[in-house]
């Protein structure tokens, strides 16, 4: 599960964002000022920040600058201002993306998924109980033996390994791996998961202990 820090001086907006995000698998932490957001991030880690621009005392621009002094956490600026100069300013000071109010819930979720995907995508090689996922060489191995996965199976395995214990719905997996406008059915996800399980099981990896079905929701990789 991803943790998102919501920063806005309007309680109504914080509550609305939380209402959007919790059903989609996010844990929300709310701050009502730039100062409190900076203090929180100095002591705690989150996966992404949704940062309002128009706040009193310390606005979003300054808050972003302060965060960037000590953290590379992904930041999406959220504001009613949509002028090109504002977008450029936000990107120049370290924001990863920019969305304007009023926004569509599906667009917000897609932008967050894209930013998070770019962030976790920096991890090129992962090892888990002898299972090796090497993005640079596009290779999966267990106990020194290659596991032959299709490109989508390989990408899905990497996504699970990069996000242990996070529950992914089938829709989230489609958006992340195929794209927001993909015409892909949910049963395709089930087929890919089945193939991953079979191939890793044949390689001797105890896949059933880790790649688990969350009934009525989707799938997760259990790390413990």
C-alpha cells in the first residue's frame, strides 16, 4: 500500500482527496500547511505528495523547494491555476507533475500511478529469497536458473516485487502495465498471474507463499 501525503489548507479538499484515494488502496496522511508538511517529511517517509499551491504563509512553491532540500519524494502540485508559467515554475523547482482543480478522479489516479511508476522504476535489480528480477537484462532467475517470462509477465512480477504487501486491483494492474486507455479485460490479469505462478513454481520457487489472491479485490505480493 502506498502512503500519500495530502497538503492543503482547506479541510474540505483534504477530506475529498482522502475519499478518492482510500478506496483505491492508498494510505492518507493529511497536513493543513506547508510548514507541517515539511516537518512531517523530515521525520517520516511517504511514497508521494499531493501539494496545493495556494496556501497562506508558506505556499506550495516554497514548500516544494523546502522538501527538495532533503527529499526526492515524488510531488504532484494541485492547484486551480493552470497557466503555462505556473506549470513550468512547478517543474523547475522540483515537482514531478501538475494537476488543476477541479480534476477528474480517474485522471488524478492515473497521474499518481504514472509518477509512482517512474519512481519505483529506478530500481533495476531486485532479489527476493533467491529470486532475481533484473530489469536491465530483462531476466528473471531462481537459484541460478532462468525463468522465461513474457514482457508483460516480467513487468507484472517486477511491479509486485517493487511494492510488497500492496494490494493491486485488476484495474490498477491494467492501467499500470497496459496504460490508462488500454482495451484490456480483467481476465487477462488473471491469466498472466496464473502463468507467473506456474513458471515460478516449475523453477522451484515457493510462489504460492508470496503471490496471493485477495478475493474480490485483486492480488498482492506478501513479503513476510
